[in-house]
C-alpha cells in the first residue's frame, strides 16, 4: 500500500522521469565522448548495462539513487569544464542543467573586474571563448570582450 502511494505522488513521478531522462542522456553523451575499449572493458557495453539499471531504478521508484547517479555520471563533464554537455542535455531532454555554475560565476567576476588577474583566470576565459566560438548562436559581443581581456593579459606577460 505504501509503495503505491509513493508512485501516485505526481511530484515524485515527475522527478523520477526527469532523473531517468537526465541519466539516460548523460550515458548517451558519455558513450559518444568517452569511448574506452580494452581486452577487459568496453565502455559502450558498460553504458548499455547502466541504461538498463537506470530504467530499473525508475520502475522501482528509486529517486535518491537516480539523483546520486546523475551526480556521479556528471563528474567528468563538470571537472573537465565540458560546456557542451549542458547543451546536449537540454537538446535531448528539454531540461536545463548547469554543472558549471562556479565556472560561469568566475567568468562573470572576471568580466566585472575588467581584467584577467591569474593564469587560472586566463585558462577559464580561454575555455569560455573556445566554447562560444564553437556554438552557432554565440554572443559575438561577449566573445570580443573576452578576447580583449585575453589580449591585455598576454601583453602584460611579455
């Protein structure tokens, strides 16, 4: 009886669907971007197995597990500042995710300061410019502003 009550809760069901979709799209993304094949391991097969497990968790109503998996599966795109990941997820699922909030906040802070102060800031701005240049619908004004900061920083280094 208690199990049925959980599954009829529309909010939980909506969250279950969301995290199922996010995990499945993340696994699809990882299978395209992180292919590993050795004698002992095939990432494509591994991701397929995880997709089955995600669907089982969804069917059994294991929202906490789906949320934890999403945190775990998105660690690599988060750590490598893979800004394309969020675009892929939005396109595939319709859900907006921002794994790079701290990164974006650092970029905003650099823009507010009007200059790049450190090598780490420089690398962050380079990453952002590279990402923006690869997008079709980029903000050219922002690209120009960031490029100007990069040039100023490079001049000071010489």
